[in-house]
C-alpha cells in the first residue's frame, strides 16, 4: 500500500510537470506563426536540442542487471538542460515582402522576451518576436523497468494525456528500450558491473504539431558500495523533431524538420539508497549538456 | 537507513509538486508578433487609360477581428506597423496583355483627410501579375498615413476607415469601347501587430 502511494505521488508529479508545459508549448505555435522556413527553424533549434538531450538522459542509474528472476522498478526521471548564452539568439532574416531584406540577431524561443524591430523602406518596420526568456528546459517522465531474462531487462517510458486544449489535443510519450548485462560474461572479480543497451522514444503533441524521435545506444558501468553506487555511461545519441503550424503570412500549413542531431554522450552519475528506494543524480556531457535526477521504487 | 533516505526524498518530491506554481513555474513577459494582411479588391472595366477605382475598408473592424481571433485585447498591443504591400491580378482573360501605370492612394475617411500616394506602379504587365503577388513600391506618405491610423486604433483615438483608390494614368495599348480593359485585382497591406503577453512557463533551474 505504501508503494502504491509512492507510485501515485510520482505519477502525479510527472503529470503536473508535463501539464505545466502545455500552455507554453501552445504559445510557441503562436510565436512560430510569424515565421516561415529558416527563421522558424532557427527560432526553435535550442528547444529541440534541449529536448533531445533530455529524452536521451536518465534512463539508467546502475549497470547491474540480475541474470535471472523477476525484478521490477517504477521510476520517475526529471531531466533538465541549461541554456548557454549562445542559444539566446539566431541569425534571422526579414520576410513577408519586407524591403530591404535584412539579417539580424533575433531572440530564439529561449531568448529574451523583447521583440527586435528593424526599419525598412518608406517608414515600414519588421519585427521579430521575442522568446520565452528561459534558463532551462526540464521535463519529468515515468518509466518502468522489467527483468530479468538471461541478464536482460526492458525499459518502458509511457505517458499519454488529453490536455483538454482544443489547439493542442493529446500529449504522448512512448519509449522502449532494453539493456543486457555484460558482466555475466566476465570474471566475477571484475571491478565494475557492465551493461549495454538502447532506447527509442517517440514524443507527439497534438495531431501533428510536434513529433520527436530519440534513439540512444551505449554501454554503462557502475560499482556498488552498499548504499552508494557511482555510474558512468558512454552512448551515441540521435534525435529529430518536426513541427507543423499555420503561417500567418501564407495562411497555409508549414512543416519544419529541425536539424537531426547526433552526438556522443558521456554520463556521470551516482545512485544513493537501498532497495526498494533508490535516488540518483547525473550530469550528461554531450552537444547539449544536461542533468537528470530521479527516484526508483522496486525490487 | 532506508527510512532516513526515503522520508526526505518523498517529502522533497511532494513539496516540489505541490508548490509547482512557485517552484517550477516562472512568469515571463514576451512580445508576440502577429502578421496580418488586409486586402481590398478592385474591379476594372475601362474604356480609357485614365480611371479611378475606389474601395473602402473599415480598418478598425479588420483589426478588431485580428485581436479577437488571437484572443488578445487592444491594451495588450504595443505597436502595429506596416511591413510591406503587394498586389495581384485575380481575374484576366484577354487575348492580349496590357501595361498599366498609376498609383494607389489612401485617405482617412473617418477624419475626412486628404488622399496621399501609397503605391506606385509603372509599366506593370497585367498578365505578369495574374495570380502572382507583386511586391509594391511604397511611398512614405501613404505608409505614414496607415501607421498613424494604426496608432489611432491602438490608442483608441479613432476607429480608422481607409479609402484605397486606384488612380491610373496610362495604359498601353490604349483601351477603347471596342477594346475594353477588363480585369480584377487585389491590393494587400501587411501589418505586424506586436503584443506583450504574460505567461507562466516551467523554468525550474
């Protein structure tokens, strides 16, 4: 019963975190509508980078996987990326028939909330919209681990909810992964536990507003000192995101495919606790660095 | 040992979740830009190269609709300015092309103001503009009049009504009763409406 209560609290927290992001995401669609093509991509790119970094983080906290026996773990993961100053602006070019064409540094989605206006011919003006003035982008997701069969466990992330917003609709995240114990093939005296695995995730918002796909594959190592377990991981991450919206200028649907990002990713973390409750914190060094912390309840 | 870790962790998470509005959400003020095109249609059926075709637009009504559709109020609007203008022939079915030269003027009807030039067009092929949006050469006087009208709307100083008028001066070849110049065209003015909104967004770190 106590575990059930903990699960409900954790699910509630994840729901809350996702729902709080929805009004902001809806506003992004309005901001984007002033842009087409390259401007829209430049405006959104930092958020896409952070989203990819977050999704490909926090999906393990130990390299130890039992060889056999039924094991489960319900986990809540909070991942966050801190934006650098470079992410605040992008090189934006006037559009909409504005003359003369000009290119300036304009706020990205995470940049200053102040719009940037440039003067044109005959008293005309062109204004680039402001950003959300964000220091960080964080998200919380629930995940379940189930194992073990011959040193293999499954990792499942799932979240789906209708936020009741007619403009946004449904939010869903599905992640499927597997990890396999390498340690079972090594000398039992080998100083660390080793595992390898992959995870694929798909995030959708609305019928076709945002669709993101993330994939990571890599190896992990950890060593258990009783109630504390340092861990590290090296992986190769891939992430792509597409956004569909209606342009104010053309009145037509626009679809942008943000640059697919691939990067090598080093994770350094530490888990603290004793089963059934383990907390962890980690820092992820990649093209967009991020951090994660979480809580796992299971046996 | 287990309880020592478990209790603070759960308390931390619950407190984090329950105090979400203070801890996770941060109020941000951002300027949003709405791109709006307002268009007027002109129908030409002329037997002379010199003709005038007026069309009136209730700018206040147009802008009211923009704000309403985007669920913002007039008090949220920081500025509204002309970005560009264009024109396009929407219907033309002659056996030969025409080149037209003239201007489109604007006049404040609500203040009974004088007409000033907004757009000039010189040797414009009607056929070349068929279903093709042509960037217009703008005149500062017309842009200033429209920018002032937008300012009056934002500040509630007036509900601007604008008369757009085609003042054509030359056509090649010259139209006549037996060779009428017949086409429909549309002139559009693009506006950026900049509004400031306040929004609570997750920015926990």
